[in-house]
């Protein structure tokens, strides 16, 4: 819930009375439609202007959807006034574009409850939002209520919109393509960013002037500018987005307190600026009464009586008219600053009038009507700053005579000042040289520190590489020994077979074959040829198994060793995990039980595979150490490695059942050089390198741990790098 600031509450009311008179005339001149027409969307952003208002007493949306108690509204933008109950608006949209999904939003952030229902064979809620929910619960990056809905091209869809607010209920609904809707709201945010920048510039400028001239009117104006800017942010919902995105109560409270502050600072500043105590003393006393009522409003706000507080704020808006009267009286008496005040306030009133006419539907929603209020407010702020600057000129004029008397003394001292300036310039030059030398030394020291850090990082990588190399050498040595130990028996068996084959090949006739056949059979029996065939097959199988295991290790090493690539390549995270486990087999074997739960199929992503290998190796190494600390047996030491795929992320979880990480240590484990290991056992760079590699992949890493139960590292890698 948000309210208009007190300064223009009254002017809004006056403008509204005149605008309502025009609206009555327009309504009388226009025909009264009994049924709203269907909105037609052809691909451009449109402001819906055909609504039907439910006039029955039902509150159940299903009953309302079937009801015929709807009355067509004759205003392009529904303006439902102030009502306690919810309002139900029905509208239809025909999609003549080629898009299936359309986006919509309500260009009014001051609505407490918003629900949009799609009416088909059943009633389906599309969105539930509003100021009664915190900003983070609304699911939109903009302060306004946003939604997306599906309409088949060429078809018509019916919707019912339920809205409720404790103040004037204005419901401007726009639909269009997502990029145009987002662009329009982003443009609005850009405008208010520029507006806020203007306000901040004026604030800083006048604050500087206050510290220079020590005139309280500048301090009042600084606070006034601040409350004016905050009021605009409250009106458009930006305080909910940027200041308290999770607070609902503070949002309601701020919608009262900030306008109260705006009203208080307006009165204090105006009394001082146009000197109401001198020109209109009776009005000055009445303004003090208004200040007292603002205290009551503040108490009511903290007691939760928001409606009564808003009512008193509306009544206090009459102080704006009193200020106009004071400014007119002061201007007639020759007060220059009062003239500036009148000009600035007239411009502001124009903006307020356009704002009120837009809310009443007299003028169309446009950039002029939408931004008239902040533009008028900004121009008023600038003009009043000019007025305060003119106030300085008045002070300067009063001091001219005294300054003339000081000129003679200044001329006499000019020579001394020039000499001092020369000495100061010399000292400044000397000091500048000293600073440049110190800066040069600091740069050299910084380069040395960076070099030392790089050396430590490389040392950490080399240590990991050395550990990995020793393990790989051991792993490769086993299958190679398996091959080499089978070569000699295989050679012996083959020689025996060749010897028999040679004896057969030396026989040249059948008579000689019959003669030597008993001898050959005796030799074959002595050599046990059937056993040789079996043994040769076994030896060849052993050699083949050793070669296969060696090839598997070499393949894993080839995948793991891609650490020096400077360009992104397409690779599977599962392949990186498997290659890391292959090269770490000698480290994990006999130390821990590893269970893998890898999602398949795993899509490839653009990454640095070698660096990801180092991430997995460092985390697994730490997990092994964590499971060994409490001395549990091998079968109880476990590490789980899981991978999964979502629409946006590739997720890898490495969990162990080790000793866990205390909370005071867990927050520092990614800090460079932080380690809990003894001297000489670690550099404290392992997890720091892990964090740097994950950040380089635009990913994120989280750690959860419980003492005595283990730790879990969760790594999210984006499927598509920005």
C-alpha cells in the first residue's frame, strides 16, 4: 500500500474535483455499452480498455466466472475509487499474432491484492501478487504485478482479474511480447533512476551549501529533497524492491511515515524559506498545528491504524493551499524568494493536475501523464535550488560593503600570500615526488607479492601433480608387470609348439611320416600339447587384460591432463569425474569406499576440463583425509559422488561421512593460505584454487557440514556460459 505525499494531496484533490466534472460531461456524451468488446492483440504492446465489472455479491471465483452480473465499464482505464471489498474485472483477449506466450502487467504498484484467473472449462489462477506480499514473493524483477499467459494464435481467451486496495483503485493493464513489456518497465526504472540521480545531485549540492553558509534553511531543504525522492520511490514501489524486499509490515509503515516526513519537512522548509512568521503570522501558527497532527499520524501508524492515518494525511494536505497563500502575500511584499517558490510550485501543480487527470481517466496513459508528477517534482526541486542560490546572492550583496573595507588589507597581504604560495608549491612538488617514489615502491612490492602468490599456486598444483604421478606410476606398473611376467612363459610354450611344427614340416613322404609318427606322438605327449594350448590362451588373455588396464589408465590420464588449455572446450562433467577417479585410484584404493551416482545421459558443456579435474581431485583428497581422521575401519569410510542435470545447471555433489567441519572454520575454508593441517602438510591453497576455478566457470560452490556426520560440497556449473 502506498499514498500520495502530503505536499500534493490537496492539489490532487482540487485537480480531481475539476477532472471529475469533465468526466461526468464526457460520460453523458458517450454511449453506454452493455457488453465489453474483445481486446485484439496483433503483436504490439496494447493498453486494455474493454472491461466488465462484476456487480453481484458472490466472492467465489468459480461462481463469479459463471455469473452474468457484469457491467461494461466506459473508461479506458478502470478507476474503481476507494472500496473495502475486492473488485472483479472480466476481459477477453484475441491473439491475432503468431506468438503463443504473451506477457502482461498492471502499471500501478499501489494495489494490495491482485489475482488473475484464466476462464476455460475450469478456473485456473495465473498469478497472485500485490503489496500484501513481500517483493521477493511476487516472482517479478519489477515493482508492478507481472504475469505470462498462453493463448493459441487466432484464438480468444477470457480472464477475470481480482484486485483490492485500501486507497483509490486504478487498474491500467497492458499486454504484449515479453521483450516489449520488460523494455517498457525497464525504461520506467531508468527514468526514475535519472530522477533519483537529479534528486541526489540537488541534495548533495544543497548539503554542501549548508556546510558552507551554515544557514538552517538549506538543511531543511536537504531533508525535504530526501523525503520528496523517497515519496516517489514509495509511490512507484521501488522501496519495496530495493530497501525491504522481504518486509510487508515495514512497507505499510513506510507508506505512512515517509509521507509524514515529507509533510513535516515541507512545512519546516516553507516557514523558513518564505518567512511565514513575519508575513503571515496567523498562518504560521496554523502550520504548527499541522506539525502536531503529524505526530498523531505517526503514532497511529505504529498502532496499525493505517486508514485513520491516511485520512488525517489527506486532511493535512490543506497546508499546501496555506503555503500558496503565504507565498503570494510574501511576493507582494517584495520577497524575491517567494516569487521563486510560486513559480516552482505552479510547475509542480501542473504535474499533480496531469497526474490526477490520468488517474481519473480524463487523459490517456502516456509518457507525459505517467511522468508528469516526478518531472514536476524534479523541476520544483531545481527551481527551489536556484531560489536558494539567489538567497546567497542576497547575502553577498549585504556583505559587499564590508568586503570593500577589507580590500586594502588584502592588497597589502597579497605579496605575502604570493610568496607563501610559491613556498607551498615547492613543498607540494617535493611531497608529490615522495608520493610517486612511495607509489613506485608499492607497485614493485605488489608485483613481488603477485609473483609469490603465483609461485605458491603453481607449487600446490605441482604437489597435486606429483602425488598423482606417483599413483599413476604404481597403477601402470601393475598391468605392465602382468604383461612382462607372461611374456617368458608364452615364449617357452610357443617355442615348444614351433618345435613340433618344425618336426612335422621336415617330413617329406608318407613312409617317413609313418616311421616318425610314434616319435612325434611321444614328443607331443612329453610336451603336453593340449596343456600348452590352454596355457597359451591364458597367457594371451593375461597380456590382453594388462594392455586393456594400461590403456584405461592412459585414457584417464589423457582426459585429466588437459589443464593447460586456455580456451573453452566442449566436455562432459561425468568424463572429468571418471578420469579423476582413474588417476586417483592408487590414492583411494584401500583408503575409502567410493560410490558413484552419475546422471546419464550427461550433456556436454563449455568448460576447462583439466581445471575441473583439479577441482574434483582437491575435494576428493580432502574427503579422504576427513574420513581417516577418526580412525574408523575401511568399510565404514565412504565418499558419494553424484551428478545431475537441470534446465540451467550441471550439479556435482561430493559427500563424505568424515569428521565434518566446525562452523567457525567452514566460513574460512576458501580463504587463500587457510589450512587446518600441520606445518609442511598443506599450503592452504587447495580449496582457494577450487573456488577460483568454479568462479571462472561462472558457477557456484556451497558447503554443508555437520560435526561427526560428514560434509557435502555442492558445485553448480552453468549449462550455457554467458
